[in-house]
């Protein structure tokens, strides 16, 4: 794992919206760029930790504040899920994709970008894989994915789900696997948000295994 540096910078989307991006960079050569699509709580310490994790593995990691469309620098408490859902639902997915595309174009190599998303960001990652020029996408416990399956990814995609996750029942996973049979799909003995060390549902064994699989996936598809 490499030493890293972190900073923040502002981007302007084509419609004039300005938003902040958290960036983590390895001090050595870049293998490519991984964007991180947040949960419904904003660019939290957990999302920054994910960015740093990918930077230590050799990637430029960019975590755009996708809730800046609603309120700049917004962080929603983990205890207030209804508030986070309300913010997420208030933002048109087309605008979220506009921000992700602006972020992609700001990458060190815009032609060598992957995306990983969690929960709301996991759903966003799937839609982005269908509509943006990504090389690969990874979706962790994306909620509501069956409603998105009329579209198909144009890049390789990998899924991670918890077998005990009530928000993404096995019927959802079955629908996804049937619709996108080429996707890599992994199930873990865990609940929702098993990757988030700041929440009670954190399951370290599953999180470690999922990250190793996601990292291998990006290594294969961000040449």
C-alpha cells in the first residue's frame, strides 16, 4: 500500500452548479481513477475512508459531494435515514449523473475511470454504468435496482449484497442476476451497509473480502 495525500477542490457542472470533491492520491504512479458515489448521508468519514483505501492501492480516488445539489457540504446523521432519503429523492438522477460526468472529465485520465457506489450510490453506480463512459462499475447493496433494469450497463459491473439485508431482498438479487447475467455478483453473511465501519451493521470480514474483489475487478478493467 502506498503513502497518500488528500485534498478537496471545486468543480463546475455544465449547468453552472458548483460542487466539492474530496480527492485522495497515491504518492506513486497512478493505476487509474475510481470515483465514489456516496450513501444517503453525504461524503462522510466512511466515504472518505473508502477513497483513501483506493488511493493506497494506487488509484486517484474522487468522491464528489452529490448532495451539494440540495445543500452545500451536507452531512445527514446516520440516525436520520428519512432525512437522507428525502434529500436523495429530491435530486434528479440526470443531475447526479451530470456531476459524476464532470468529475470523470476532471480525472487524471478521463478515459480510465471506474465508479464504486454504496446504497443510494450503489443504485447510482448502476445507472451511471448504463449512461456514462465508464470502464467499470461496482455496486454495493444498491437499493431499488429492479426498477432500473430496463437499462443495461455498457461496461463491466460487479455487485455486492448482504444476505441479511432487508433493503435488498434476495428477490432483488435474483432479478439483477437474471437481467445482467454477465455481471459478477457476490453475497455475504451480512446486513445492509456491511462495508461502513461507522455503523452497527459493519461486518469486517465481508467488507475485507468485498474490497479485495472490487480491487481485483478494477485491476482487470482499468488497464
